[in-house]
């Protein structure tokens, strides 16, 4: 407690502003055998201090093989849940318990259970951006990196419910020729892009390639030169001979894009409001200060029942097995 004042709970702990937070975080990681996993949508300073940066598939794979005693997850709540499901005996920390997900919130377990019951002859493929309760109601989990391959691995006549992202589901239907039943959920970050502003931005930057995440609405995807997961967008920007890109996903990925290709220009696509770019308010709740506090006090810890872990683990392991089979 030397450098911190306690005031009404964990989220109000105050850090000495003179501390070198990067140095302290690295020291605590080593001292406590902790690994810091961070999503691409985190702030740049968090990405730079993380031991591993990735999208949902990469983070799940990294969590599965972790040998650390503590996993500190700089992302949102469902990601930390996935890490706990895959590592039930390890301590899993999340810097801010309020770091939720609009997409996960759009799929309440009670409503989805009813929806599933209305389609008894369908199997459930669920996007990883959901709560553990929804994972426990699923047959296979997928990410945007492997969703198309997982759907195509099933017989053509297999009836499928896809949840919770209707935009990703619609993209997969179009890509595979399927007719999956879609739950009506969406991500606030990817639904708010403005088509009108995108068209104007393209007119102002005619040489720029438009690259988009499949969680975007179909009208946006129709204008994209490339559609892919966060990692796929990053890899495309690295390999492409083009020098300018309009990026339709959360702006955190631009940090890695710029680091990987410093000679290229990355333009965040504008949302349908007065902001210049599109940030996830939940992802941005995490800060270096909160990461330091979480490591120092090993709180807030994410806890789950053994029963929930067992139920939710099966469809996640199915995904990881299929991903390994596909070489993803």
C-alpha cells in the first residue's frame, strides 16, 4: 500500500504519479509469474507492455498454453472468462470489472435459451464475443478468424443457429451460401460506422484501400476491398503493396499497423456521430494504472463456478481443436 491510497474500493485506488508504471508492471509480472495478455483494441501503452497482443482466437490459444500462475487480461470481461475457463486453477485478473461488451450484452442467456428451444434441430455456433452462460448453451465457439472455416466444416444440410452477431452471421451466410438462423445482436463499435462519411473519406483519399471487420453492416462491407478479422486486417496491411488504408474496426489496431508498416498511412473510418474515430468505451476502461493495481493486489479476480467452467469449456475446446486442424 506504499504508493496507493485506498478510497471507496478497488476502482478508486490512487497511484503515485511519480511511479514508472511500465517498470513497476514488468517487475510485478516477473515477481509473481504473471502474464499480461492484451487485445489489439487496448490503448497503445498497454499493448507495448503486454507479453502477448492478439485477437480473440490468438488470445484464447495463448491462454490455453499459459504456464504462468497469474493471467492478467487487458481486454473485456468475456475474454477474461475464456482465460479462466481454459485455466480453472490459475488466478485470472481483469483490470476493470466494468469492461463489458455491447455485443455480449445483446444476448441475454434466458432469451437465448428460449430462442434455442424454438430451433431444436439446429446446432449452435456462437461467436466468442459472448458470456460464459451463452458459451455453455453452445455446441461450437468461433472467432472472426475461423468462423467461415468452422461453418464450412459442417455438412451442408446441417441446420445452424449463429449468435450473437447478426452482421458477422450475415457475412458468413453470404460467404458460404448457408442460411443460418441469426440471433439479433450487434457490436456498437462496428454498427456505428457511417456509410455516407466513408464514401466521402474514400473520395478524399482515392488511393486508399478500404479494409473492414466482418462485424460491420453489409452496406459498409459492400465497399470494402478486404474483409477479415483483426489479425487478418493487420496481416493484409503488412503484405499489401498499397500505402494508404481506411480502417473499419476499433482504432486500437492502428497502433500495431503503424508499428508494422511505418511507411504507410492508416485512416480510421468515422462513426455516425461527431467523433473522428471509433473507440470501444469498454476496451478503453483499462489503463496502465489499473493494470499496476491489479498486479499489485491481485484484484479484481475473475471467479466462476466449476459447473459453468465445465459447460463452457467444451465448445471452446471444439473451436481450438478445429482451428488447429485448419492450421489457424
